[in-house]
C-alpha cells in the first residue's frame, strides 16, 4: 500500500460528490473550531481500495449541534437519535452520513452496554474493536485526509492481521468475538495469536452469556448479510461459538458444510436460510432453545418449526421412487417456507426430492385457476369452505392437465355442484 496519508480521502472508493460533501462538512467544523473525522470501516475500506457505502463521521462536539449547523450551510435534512447521541445527515443525492460525538467508554460490567462520555478522537478510537477499524481521517480543510492511526491499524491492514486494541476487549464487549468471525471471514485475514487466545478464552468462559439475545442475533444477521456468509458461519462452528451460544447447539461440521455448499454463496430466497443450515443437525428441542436464546423473530421461528414439519411429514413422501403427479407434488410442498425448500434442495441437489422442489418453485407454485371465487359464487357455490375446496380441486385438475380452458373449469365446477345437489347451474 503506497498511498500517502494526505490522499486517503481522494481515493477512488469515494465518489467525487462524497469528497465535496466531506470538504463542506470540514468547513463547518473549522468554523465551529472542532475536530471532525471520517472513521472506522470507511477508512479501512478506503485503504483496502474498496468502495465505501454510507459515511461515518465523528465530531469533537455534540453531534446534534454539528448537524444543525451543517444543514444550515449545505441544506438537506437530518434525524436525531437522542438515545445514542448520534444523528443521521441526509444531504440529498442518496448518500447518508452518520454523525457521532467523539466519546470515551467505560464498561461497568462485561457484556453490558458501556457508560459513555464525550471525549476526543483518541479516546473514541481506543474504544474500537480492532486496529483495522480504529483509524480516522481528518476532514478539516487544512488537514483534509490526514490519517489518525494510533494503533498501527494500517500496518495490520497491510499484513492482513486482525488484532484487538487491548487485553480486555472481548471481556468488555463479547459481541466482538462475533465481529472477529465476520471480519476474519470477509477479508481472509489471520488472527493475531494473542487476540485469538483472548477470543477463545472469552468465548470458552461464558462471556457470551452476558450478551442479550437481540445483540447476538444482530451479529448473526450481519454475518448473513455478507456477500458470502458461509465462511463466517463455518467459523462459528470451528471456534465452537454455537456451543457458546447454547450448549446443545453442536451441529456436525460435515453436514453443515455439505448444506452450505449446496446453498451456494447466496440463496435465492431469504437471507436466513444459511443460519437454518446450522440448525438442521440438532434436535428440534435444541432448535427451540436456540430460538429462545436468540430472541428470534416470528419469521425465523416459523421457518425452524417448518423445518421440523418437513423432516417428519414431507421429506420421505417427496423422495419416494413412486411416480408423483404434479398435483401431489404441489400438495406436499405448498405449505412449506421458501427457506425449508432451499435447504431441502441443498441437502442433495441432484436427488429426486430436489428435482421435485425445483419443478414446484419454477412452475407448479405459479399455477392458478382461471375461475375465481367470485365466479363460483355466481353459479351457486356457497362462500367459505365450499368455494375454497372447489378452487383447490380446480387447481389440482389444472396441474394434472385435466382442464385447460375456462370452459373446462366451469364444466368441472358445475359437475361437482350438480353432484352435491347444490344451487343453480345458471350463467
Ligand atoms: P461493515 O463493513 O460491516 O459495515 P464496519 O466496521 O463499518 O463494518 P459498523 O458495525 O458499521 O461496522 O461499525 C462502524 C465502526 O464502529 C467500526 O469500524 C468500529 O470502529 C466501531 N465498532 C462497531 N461495533 C463495535 C464494537 N462492538 N466494539 C468496538 N467498536 C465497534
């Protein structure tokens, strides 16, 4: 990496309009005689030569006062987050700038949220997770792009090393164990030996027990949002971190690896599917207990339960060697979630079940009747169950090619009505 510090904020990862915006924010800061910096992941990604998304700015004054002054100068709007003392600046043009007050933190108890006080940029950097995330670049006009690297983050970035800033880092905030997994997997960096020892010590001594389910879940969701979440998820297993979350959560590596390989880097459906792959090889009772621990939302819980239903009721029927009609396949799969269908396909992508699932998702799930419930009512069906079951029968008939046109469907519906002794067969 040969770039001189002064050029960091002109690097290609920043769009020219973002550079202009940062310069304007720097002018506001100078007029107010306060320090202002871009920080953390933004600086890291610029130095890595990657693209930068939303901007994170730290100011050495109240974030609220700064954004109020900045929007008076440059226009746009902002939102305040009083609870965190931060602000989101929306200067227009799509970019978002998170503005925070430089702060110092102390941890009253491991895993608890820290006590926060306004501080300097040095204090703000020393509270960060890893050296590569603990850099800032000034945006003041005379100083624009000056790198503040008090913890040798640039060196670690160059050497591809993930390192905590101090020995108590994982104890202060055990979610950093999970952040380490994510950055380690994303960048393919090594973990500096002391950092790795501290990580295992912390995870092995129950540090994650002090962290709320929501915060753990939040970290898992961030892993799932990676371009390819699989390396991070596998790392959770090799570092025994699922077990640290719940002792029963000890899935077999080989099975998880096979499922994740079958899912591919991205799943078509929802982002939760790779997490479900880690739950497949454990007992349903353990799955529930993991869901409780993670304070999982309704969607994930439902998908986990659906996994159990698929395993107990559908899997064997779907894999049968007997020829299944299109309507039978539809009937077996219609109530299952997308996540479970993705997993079942990943389990054995070349197998008979996977082939049937693909037929269902690509084709059968899109088949609907030409007649509507309203059409059935006009010829004498009664609202509710009767209409519902006739529509189901019509769909089955369409799936199996027994009806093709609207007239065919009408004829079948009238025949059923006649047989059940129902109402008029008019219109
Ligand atoms: P990503 O590319 O995944 O967004 P990021 O580093 O920008 O990575 P954020 O979660 O947005 O991640 O955090 C922004 C910065 O805040 C980090 O770079 C780091 O300096 C700091 N940070 C975030 N979480 C923690 C934490 N738990 N402990 C210490 N510092 C943290």
